[in-house]
C-alpha cells in the first residue's frame, strides 16, 4: 500500500488534551517492521504521567520483533458478528483485512479504554480515502445542529500555527469547527494544489453540542 507511509503512535492525557506523537512504526521490504519511540514527544508525555506502551518497555530501543502482533491486538477481528459495520465505518478494503499494518492505519487502533491512537502519514495517491476526526471540539462547544452527515467542509492550511506546523483548520460556511487530527493533516500539505482533496462529514456523535465528528478525506 503505497498510500500508507509511517504510522505514528499518539498519546494524550485525556479527552480535550493535546495529542502527542510518542512513537513511530515503519515498514519496508528490506527491513520489515520497526518501532521506536520519539524522544521529543516522549519527554513531553512523561511530564504528563506517561510511562511506556505495554510490550515495549525500553524507550531507547529500536524494536524489530512482534510489533504488529502486539499492536494488532487493538484491531477488531473478522469473526465478530458486527464486523461488517466496523469495515463499513472505517472504509476498509476487505482484501487487506488480514494486514495489521493496513488495519492500524485505517482504523487508528482506537479503544475506549485508553488514550492511544495510531495515525498514518498518508501519501496523496489516486483514489485514496480514509476516515479521520475533527480535533478541538471539546473547547469550542459547537451546537449539535451545525453539521449533518454528508456535509462538505472547507479547509485552510495554517503554516504559522505554534503547536503544529502542519495544522489544517476546517469550517462550514465560515464557522470554525476545529482541526484535522495531527499526522493526518500532513496529506493536505503534500497534495497542496496539485490534487483536489474532499472533506465530508462521515459520522456525528452529539448531545446538545458536537462531541465527535468523523470525516471522510478523499482524493
């Protein structure tokens, strides 16, 4: 899958907290799969109480074994009765359902029990489509009726953002909604004006205000 670059392990202290890239998973033909921590992000996370990811206790080591076996435990397995809904939500191509690297990239390895995410640095290839999420909703408290599924959103690159040099702001009819998740936002800078990127509302979780908004990003 040439559309998938490296996958970043993300941690945050809790809902509403800033996401911190603390590790990176790389895969190539010659060296296989490798995982290592990113020291700058790790230092920030440790100040907030983070220790290490279970299964990878040595934060100075480059791991080369059992990486996808360990991280892959976060992926819903095909024997589940509701697996079709899972595949449909994340826009999974069934022919890659046994590829844990692909599955981590497309499902983000999200679990309701912790604060880890796996965010892929996608490449702007033809027909690429993936699901991401608006970051920053907690602070903005946007009324629930602002968006509906299928809405097309506008986006703007924020090269001068002090927190993320790749920041991409999303809005609807001039109303600021928040930002594309870190790492996922890189593709907007890679594509620039050479490829048209469409951003549409994929799923909404709301309760008076918008709690979570999943977006479909497609080329």
